[in-house]
């Protein structure tokens, strides 16, 4: 298959990009990693008149961490850079782990963290840990910036809160507590290059007694139209001494919250079962890790 004819633009500054977006509007699509966009164009699913390549804009890329304030990740930062970043591994372990599970090495060296969220696929890997860590996104245009939680930016399947003329420019992660641990897990049809049919991230912190849960947040992917935060897990575990029995009860509660569908990768019933398995596993792993902090 061949792509349609299009005009190509490669701005080098945010101002140039915003001007192009404002002038071209719906005629243009943003090119970052291109791992999804190019496929859609080759299959003639979308036929943009213009492509705006934002890879040359330094302000939109990179990982910056400031102790006490947290981390800022540019939207065009490559997935592989997040996977191998020592500071991401140390401060936001579940995010680095999720980044390492995306596609192949080639895809991770091309794909961007911004694209992984803007694609708004329920099975996307990085949104679940990002939401678990409390990430916000910044969308920018010629008229200014807006900031919002990632779970509000992603509104549904292929739906994001991005107005005409706006670009997703960065992710902001708050400074995690020294005692906070994060874990990520997924299940797919095979152990390489698969699209997850369930993924999940959890962050957990214990009180000084190393038994009582001070805070916990569990986020599910591929079981709803967007990353799904479990309110039941937080309610059941916060302030309670952790136990296998309590983890099993919390895992069962997540199954009641999940709203999976049946598709070519898995049935809704199987996804429902896997949600319980992953939740119980992740909670126990996070608890064990938190005891070592």
C-alpha cells in the first residue's frame, strides 16, 4: 500500500510548530515516532494533507529530574530512553518497566511517550504506570498552556482532550515518597511484541511498622475505554495491615470494577480472570518490595 501525497514540515522551535498547527488545523497530523501514524497512512485509514514533524524541537524532548519537585518528560522522548534511564528506574520503576515491554527494540527506539498516550489505545503500556504515579500532562499552543491529570487527557478509545492548534508537550510526575514502590505487569497472547490484553500498575507505601498500608493506587489497562483507577483497592487496603487474604479480597474487587470487552486477543471472561490474577500478584510484589525500603 502507498501513502497519499502530503506536505512535510519540520519546525525547529515550539513557536514554529504552534504557528503551523494554528494555520493548518485539521489538515495536519503530528509526526513524532510514527510507529502508529505511518501504519495508518499506509493502510489509507487516515490521509492527512500535511505532516508536522516535531522531532527537531529540543524543548519537547528529554528527561529532567529535580529532587523534591519530581520529573518532567518531554512528549517526544523515545520509549527506549525511558526504559534505560537510571533516574526513571530509581524513582519511577513501574514506568521504566512498562516502557521496556512495548513492542520490539526498533519500536522502542522510534516510538515516543507522547505518542503512546495520544494514540489513546486502552492497551497502551505507559499510561497505567503514569496514572499510578499521579502524572499530569501539559498541552501547549500559541495562546498558552493547559495542565491536567493524564486520566482526564485520555477520554476514551482514540479520544484525547486536545483542541485544534494544541500539542502535547510534556509529562510531569510528582516527587514520590522515599517509601513508595511501584510495580507493573501485563498479560499478552505471547511473550514478544504482543498487544496487551490486560496491563496493570500499582504504587504502594507502608507505614513505619512495615505492615500497615499508608497509601495504595492500582490502575488497570485494556479493561476499559481508558486507564481505570481502582477505588475499591484504595478503600480496602489503606490503613489496614497487609495480608494475603486482604490482597485476594482486593483482587476480587478489581474484577468487579473492570469492564473488559471481547476482541480478537481475548474474551471478556478471560480478561476478567486475568485482572484478578495480576492484581493479587502485583499487590503482593509491591508489599514485599515496600518492606525492603
